[in-house]
């Protein structure tokens, strides 16, 4: 069927060349979604060229009688459009080979012939058809608009037009026809755009365009002798025409009337002059858009005229003022009524809804807009008053703008169900929403009263606005709990004092963050963009009180106190009496807020001293360094000691958060020494530290504050020392300081809970960053008069860790965890709110002391050496002891056989094995050693390295053993820490150095042979000697890779030494016997002569403890 009916030629002939080309473009852009043959119809869906979101249903229908294909589409053109052409071409491609790749000669020839067959629309041709336009009145309604007919004909050789007229019905076909010139296309396009072809012509500019073609005629007998021309505009005025029997109508009267002129409805109004055969515009005294409808004015009784004029003024607006007033025997003056508004709460409506009944009083007679009468009877003067309907409508419109909506007219019925006729329906308007009512009663209602409107309320009306001058006063109330006090804030409302905290909380909940913190639009907690606008200074904040009462706070007057309220109090819960319990640690901020706001406050005397100290804590009194402290404090360390004494004096707790290596330990010990010497340390101090450093605390106590007694509670034998905890019950305190590890706190918790400590000190306090752990909860159970956290990284990942430490130190100071997250963590971490960050900094400032090495670089020596003493335990200690015993026994036999001087190789081999165990058991090539995966040095390194990197340090790690560097390398990979390594086998030596110097990685692993000399690593500021070297000079030479000319930062040098091991003993020998130490610490066993004695060897092979 496709080949016989829908041939390519027949399909293409159905469309103009222009539409066919447009269809080709659509088809080539894959714009035909579906194409299918259904009987004698091709159906398809074709996409819009503008957007593929829109598509059109298109059909190609074959007519058996005429043999013609008709194209239909639901686009605005309707027929023979580009969408139909695209569908035709898709069908051709699917069904005919001649079009599947390239056009056939026949098709090409036909395409060329189209240029010869179709004369150009711009070509002058006397025989070419033209379009003629005919204007005629609507046959169904003489008073309606003109209609347009289009016919085609040919010009006569003698001039004029042939009366052989052909009616045209398709604007689409005409636009693409050869005989439609540019003027025609403009007319036809406008007809299609306004959909006026065959309908009423409503606009003068279209008439003008048609007449300008010089082919427009009046319809009468299709007289083609003379085309209509454009005439000059005529002037006319609207007038009220008085008829017989007191009847009136509105009529348009020409300034120069003529019987040959007909007024034509259009916009603006037009005329047709039969005598002159011209068409033109009428200019009136109103010049409004409704003039065409004014032509159809009905006839009015005289007493209806005021009502008619009222209605016209409501519809025409200002244009009604230009209409003349009718001349009647009655008064035309309108009476301006008084407005009555009566507010009520509907019984069955939502609590937030309210009605207003609108009435108008005409000299005491009440009417409402439901009443359609134009007049009101004046019973006193026995006259009629004409209602000012326009004014009444303006009142309703004004209420509409205030969010009142007109309610349907309600009918009243009797109990029997009959309609009550005597009672007119009330005119009610409803407003819903608490905010709208608040704003109306607060801001709009006073303005209505100023207009003279009468306002009344039912007794049970839900809403009532109260007034306040926004003046607050405060009262501080001491509580039984020494750590807290209560603050009452009052606001005078309608002459009565009311608790202000609940009011402020309600106000804050209504405001966007931007209104409180002057931030731009930010993401809410769900990550959704929040378009928040800053509030105008005088904007009201409406706060509900009780029983529908509310108060309006002016934003400008309360914004400062709202902002400070958030800073200080938002995390806290209210007491039942409306006061708020606050931590005394907030005293300085609380009093500052009260002072800033100029509030009258009572009961503040006791807080003033503490507040002054907290506010100026950097100027705290300097204390004397205690006698017996075996160290000289640097200036910043003296400041730290002053701060610790200040916290103790005012029973406060805090975080000493200096960078690693700046002496947090020495500052703490100096502070404890003062407390003992002043007699205040009547209970023991508990220091909790990571396992790797608990013995370092013991060493520091012995070195710097030997006056302090201590006991380490660690290991399997610790229980026998629990007696040192018995400081209560009249039993004399046994030690000053108790040292234990985090790992053992939870196991021994019951013993610690029984003791009241003078100080509870947490070293590396980030161990308690997770509040959900058993460890954290255990610390919250311990009792101590003072608490102190030591850490170089008070926050590693998020602010929640920061809150955990402060909640341990100062419970309630930062509020609950959820409130802290809402107030600080989310705004700071998710939204980057700098102002909120500053608020947090101000709040915690007195309770945290942090100095970084960069800030105090001028106080630091160019090089600081730190001996980091560590203790091996568990299987590593057992392996050390096992190797020591084996070597001790073996060496005794060898020395007995060969003598000490001839046994030096065996001695050095034995000592080397012990040194390897100190580093890591895996360095030892003995059976069973590989199973011991425990290294005190490596554990400590990986525990402190992230903190040092977080501080921005660049670190060199030296070891004599390349196998040890390989083990460190494995741990760095696991921890995702960037590094480079330099050993004797490294080929790209300079590339590795450059990478570290450029700051691409924070860690450089270096072996003794490869990096002892010849390197310039001034990017480093930290050097770690993982194992001791034979000679201090050579050790210094390695350190000088970082500490040399060009270095502009202080350098910290850490030396890892295992306590009581061969390393510590060789270190003591190193001070006096360099040659012996050189041989003992050599990387390889050699045949060098050793000046060992039996006593020295026995010392070297002594047990760990």
C-alpha cells in the first residue's frame, strides 16, 4: 500500500518547498519519534524544534476520492506544516530505496523544476493571482465586530480585478503561496498569531495593516472598483442621552456627525465612512480599553443611574472620571459611609483563624457589600442616600491585601428548614495564620483606626496584642551548687514583669541565622540552600504568651541581646520559674552582657571578682618558681605556670595545649610542686597517660621535681601498690603523684572511684574524644578537686572532640552535645560561619592555653634536645630478658675459655642482638623472635607522629638499621602518611631530597650510611634518632642535616632510649668513654680492641629492672 498510495512524489507535492526544507532539518536532527502506517493514514509523533520536552501528534491522510494527501498536526499551524513534512520524509526513508541514500535523478529534476514552476513572490507578473480582503459586519449581530474574508483573483489587463473570486480558508497555505507578497505575509502572520481569521477583527492596527495592502474592500456586492483607504482620526465624546419616561442610556456622539459614518467596534474604536470609502480611528474623551463594550449600553431608569455610575467607576477606574454626569432631577451626590469592623473567632475554625464582619453605616443605617441596593433609606429625613459602592469596594480590597478573604454568602434557615428572608447575610472575611493576625493587630490595625474606622472585638476573640518598651532587668541568684548560679531576666509587658528567657527563646526560633549573625545565605543542616534575608531594623518579632496574647519585640531593640543570648545561654535549659542555671565559668561573659545592655542587675557582687579575672586572664599575677625545681623556665613556660595557678585559685579547669616539645610536662610538674609546698595538695594527684609515656613522667619527676613522690600503677604487680590510693579515713597519704595508663583505668575503675583526688591530669587528652566509650564514661565517674588536660592537638577531626574534653573539665559549660552541635558545630563545620567560630573562641578563651612553636620561636633555643625514655613490656621485654640470659650464659663460657680480650667479637654480637630487640624484635634473626610483633619505640613513634604532622612539622627519622626503616615504612603506609626514604641503595638521591624540601611529604626516613653527611635538609624542624649512635659528634652531624646554615626555625631533636636497657647503659658510658661507646654502638661486629672490664660487661648485661 505504501508504494501505490504514499509515493515520495505525492508526499512531497503536499508541502511547500519552504516547509519541506524545514521538515528535512527536523528529520535529520532525529526529530521524528514514531512513524507508522495505519490503513490510509501515516501516524507519528514529532518533537518540537525548540525543546524535546514538547512533541506533536501528526497525521498524513490519503483521500481516495481526490487522490490528495492531507497533513494534520496539533501544532499552532495545524495543516501542511514542517512536522508533517518531517513525518513524510521519515516514511519515505523507511519504505523507499530511492531516498534511502541519495536522491534519484527524477527527484532532483523535479526539485530543479520547482524553481521554474513557482514564480518569485517578489517578481512582477500581471497574470499572477493576488489576495483581496473584504470587511463585513457580523451577520449574527449587527453591533458586533467586523469579520474578514480573503479571496484570490487575477488582475484584469484593463485594470482592476477579475470578479472570478476564489475563497481562501487556510492562512498556512496562503503564507507559503507564490502570490502572497510581503504585505500579505505580514497580515496573514498577524491573523495566525491572534487567531482572528474568520473571526471578529478587534484591533485597529490590524485593520490599518490590511488597508495598507490597497486590496481591501467593503463587502457590499464585492464591489472591486475602489479599495478602502485610511481616513483621518475623528473626535467623539461619550454622553448620557435622556429618553422619554425618565430613561437614560450612554451614547458615543461624533463631534461632526454624518449619516454615512458607521462606528466600528475595535480597540480603539474605529469608523467606516461610506461616502468617502475610508476607514479610520475614533479618539474619545475617555480613551480606555472598555470603549467597545460601552457601545452596548442598555437603557436605565433614572433612579438607577447612581448605582450604574458606581459600578462603572469600579470597573473603569480613573477613566470613569472622564465620563460625563447624567443630567437628572435627582441628586447625584454619593454618601461616604463609616466603616465598621467587628472581629470574632469562629467556633469551629482553626485556633489561628479569625473573622471580620464588614459593615458600612449610612447615617446610622448599616449595610454590607452583599446588599445590592444602590440606595439606603434615610428614615430621619425621609430621603434616599446613594451608596458609595466604589468606596465600599476599596475597603474590601484593602482588607484583601491584608490577607483577609471573602467568605461565601451564608443563608440563614429556620429550625424547620425554611430560608429566613428577613435577615440579610453578613459579609464576612476570614484570615488564617498566626503570623498574619499578629502583624495585622500590631501594625495595620492602628492605621485603620487612624482612618476613622470603627473597630470592635468579641469577648472571646483569640488574639490580643500587648505592649512592651523592651527594657530588661536581671537578677543573679546563688545556688547550693558551687559550680552554678541562676540568672533571671525580666521584661515589663503591659506594666507587668514577666520572665524574659522563654520570650527570647521563642524570638530566636523565628529568626534566620543571617538576622542574628549578619551572614549571607547558607546551607541548612540538610545541606539545602537557605535564601535568608536580613531583617529590617524596625521589623517586629511576635512572641506568643498565654491565651492568645502576644507581644511584638522590635528587632532593632532586641537584636543585641538576642545575639548575646545565643552566645551565652542557648545550650542551657530553663528552670520551671523561667530562670536559667548557668555555669560559673560563664560569669565574665554573663556580666559583660548585662553591662553591655545597660541592664539593672542585682546579686552580682560575688561574680565580679571571678569575672574580672576571667576577662583579663592574660594579666594574671606572676607566681614565684618553686624552690627545688631543677630547671629554668622560659618566659612562655612561666606564663603557663601563672595560668595554671590562676585556674587553681578560682577552682577552674582547663586545657594546656602547647605544641609537642614545648614543655607541657615541666609546666605541670612546677605547678604541682607549688601546690605541695603551699600545703594545698592534701590528696594525691592522678596522672593518666598513654602506656608508652607513663615512665617518661616518672623520669621527668625524678629529674625536675624530685621532691614529689610518685607511684606507677602498671603491670601485673600493680595491685600490690593500690594502698597508695588510701588517702582518706585518717590514713596518711603515701605518695604525691600516681601514674597509670588509659588502658588500665577501666580495669581498675572501682579502686579509683573510691579516692578523692586533688588533681586529675590527662596527658594526650585526645584519648577521651569519644563520649560514647567506656573510657570516657569512666573518667566522668572520678572525683577530683581540679582537672587538667594536656594535649598538643585539642581537636583532631571535628568540634565534637573538643566538646568532649570541655564536658569532662567543665560540665555544662558548652551545654549538651546536641545543643553544641546545633549552635556551633554545624554552623562552623558545614557553613563556615566565622562569627559563630569567634563566639566559641571567646567563650573558651580563658580555659585553654595554646602556644605553637611558631608563635614563641624567639623564646626557643635554636636546637632543643629531648631524651625520650621508653619502657619495653610484655613479650618484647620477655624476649629481651631471654636473649640477655642466653648471651650472658654463652659469654661466660667463651670468656672462661678464651678470656675477655680474645672474646670481643662474641661480646659485640651479643650486645648487637640486645640493641635490635630494643628497636623491634623482628630485627633479630633468631627463631621465635619474628612472632613478637611488639615495639615500644615504634608504638610511640606512630602515636606521636600524627600530632607532630598536625602541628606542621617536617620530620627526619634516623636509624642505623635499614631493616628498622622498612618496618617504619610499613606503618607509615598503613597510616596514610607521606614519606620519602634514603638508604645506601637509593639511586635517585637528589630527587628524594628535593621532594622533601619542596614540602610534598612530611617525613624523611634516613639510614646512617646514606644520610650521615652531605645533605642539606633545612625544610626539617624535627629530628628523631630512633636508636642511639656511637658518638655524640656523629649524632650531631646527622642532626645538622636540618640544623645548619639556612635554617630559620627552631629544631627539636628527640632521642629514643629504652629505660634500663643496654641503650641507657651505653648512653652513660658515652659521656666518659667515647671509644668504648663507639665500638659498642657500631653497626657491625668488628675485630677492634675493646677496653671492657668484667664490671662494665656485667653492667651491660644486667636485667631490665
